């Protein structure tokens, strides 16, 4: 979501990104508030640019994103060289804001209104020839999970119209995109004027020039049978699903206000795998929420053992201001939470590698994205299951094409392959 917003920021200014901050006329730090560490990082990132502002007083420095939304006025008070803060919903107003500052209004600006009519107005910048892109179909979230700051900083759920989604998709396809990832906080709860998410997938399937469709992040409770059928029946929909579970324990899920039981989650996984045996699954897990007991954590470990996710994004619970989790009476000891996190991550690393080793010497359809950054003689691509693969002995003319590749070496997060 932040990557997408950064691209919208660039496009809204018709700007050309420079490589070095010292070459920039405007520096905007786009921020994430999902965890305490990320929000500290954001503030220190802005601090780094103080010297540049002293050298060049015309330099405009701003902070965008969820940290800007959360602490708006406080940031302006705390950081004297910060010219403006702008929340995610106000990006369409960024251009006017910059002109206002440039014209010497002298005001430092705080643009953090949630009450913006055309939240989707600005499309993202798309680098010429880039094979993949993002399309936002939803802003905000109505779910109110006890640990989560998203509803506070991004507001209630607003769904984008089908017309606009298709228009932005065509725009990106015309600029060279072959694979689009449709994004929203609970993307599969999208609905608009009688259309539901499963219908949306049918419409996207019809887009000429689009080869692959991905979407993220899905909410478990909104995985319906119609959605599963639509994923299976639409050939462009990739065999990949990110389905955050957060905990394997019903007691913790209830405290988290996740609105599903672990039995529901497991049943959804079974339905998905029955329909698409080659589906790759990833999830998010928060360790140490509330008074998570050893038994609760064991249930989470049992879940990853049983499901064998390809990837688990796991974090130690981080208290966020203004969330119900902040006022919970019991929090477990930090060291215990950290120990659990390490145990979970260590076992998951083994599972990810075991899963990948099973795919060796098999051929997969790979969309070639670009030359590898580390080794320009190799190309980089992804399978439908979103597995990263570095390919030897393949001509650059295949960038943007889907090619049959045999996996010849497996690592925890990637493969080496060669043309089949
Ligand atoms: S569904 Fe996701 S974005 Fe929405 S409140 Fe829960 S964790 Fe946050």
C-alpha cells in the first residue's frame, strides 16, 4: 500500500525521482505506522535531511503516510525543518499544497483530513517497461482488529468503482504492465454497486494485454465459495494467496477481535487447496498479543506445522496508540514474546525450504520481470505462486514474457532456474 502511495505521490507532482536526496527539490518521506519501530524510523529518516535544508533553504521537506496522519501537528512542532505533513487520503491535494508552499505562503502545512471526496483520484507513476504494477481498489478498513492502527490512520473502508479500477488497469497495461496486483486492506471484501470481489476477478480476466492478476491482503472471513470458484476458473488469477491468520488460538483470536475461529480458517485453507492444489499460501502472525499463554502459542506452532505455509510474516506484538490493544490489562513479558518469535521463525525457515526443495527439477511458467540486480547476467522472474527465481542463460528479449523454467536450485526464499 505504501509503495503504491509513493508512486501516486511521484505522479501527482509529475516528478522525476532522483537517485540522491542532495539532488532533490522536494523530499517526501512516506511512512508506515503499523509497528512502533517503523514509526520511529520514519521520524529519524526526516531528521537526516536537516543538513540539506540548511544548505538549501528552498528545499521542501514533507512527511506522508500513516505516521504523518497519526502525529500530524506534533511532528510539525517537533521537527522545525519539516514543511508539511500529509495523510494517505490527502494525496490528491499534494500538488496544490506544494504550489502553496513554493509561492511563499510561509505556512507549514498539516493536511490530515479524512473527509476527502476523490481519494483515488491520482494514479500511480509507472516506470516505462516495468512488468508489474499495483492498483488500489480500496482504502481504509472497517474490521477494527484490537492491535491495528489502520482504521485510525486510513479511516473507514471506501471501495473504488469498477469503472475506475478498469481504467487504471488499462492505463498501466498500456504502459507495459503484464501483471497487476490489486490492493486493499481487506481486498476480498470489495463491493461496489452490487458487484462483489468474485465478479471483479471475472472483469479483470477480460482485460486485453493483462497476463497475471494478484491481489492482497485478503481477510479470512471474506473467503467465500464464490471467491474460491472465481480464483480457480479465471486463468489469469495467480495461484497465490496471502491470508493473515495472526494466531492459531481461538482465545487469542477473540481478544484480537478477528471475527473468525481457527476452525473457520483451517476450513477455508482446505477449500482453497481442494480447488487449487498448486496454490501457494502465506500468512501473517503476531506473537505475544495480550496474555498469550504457552498453550496458545503451541496452537500457533501447530497451525504452521499443519498448513505448511510457503511464507510467514511474523512479528512481536507492538502496542499502537489509540487501539483497543493499548488499554488491555495484561501484556506478556517482552523476552517471552521474543523467544516465541524466534522459535516460530526458525521452524518456518525450515518449512519454507522443505516446500521449495519439493519443487526442484520441475518446470514452471515464469513471468520474466528484469535483469537480476546482483548478477546482470541473470534474469529475474516469478512463478504464478509468487516464487522468486533467478534464471541463467536467458536472453533479455524475454523480459515481459512468460517462459517455461525448470528450478534447479532451491533456497528458503528463491530458486535458480534454467529454460526448460
Ligand atoms: S483487517 Fe487488517 S487492516 Fe483491518 S483492522 Fe484488521 S488487521 Fe487492521
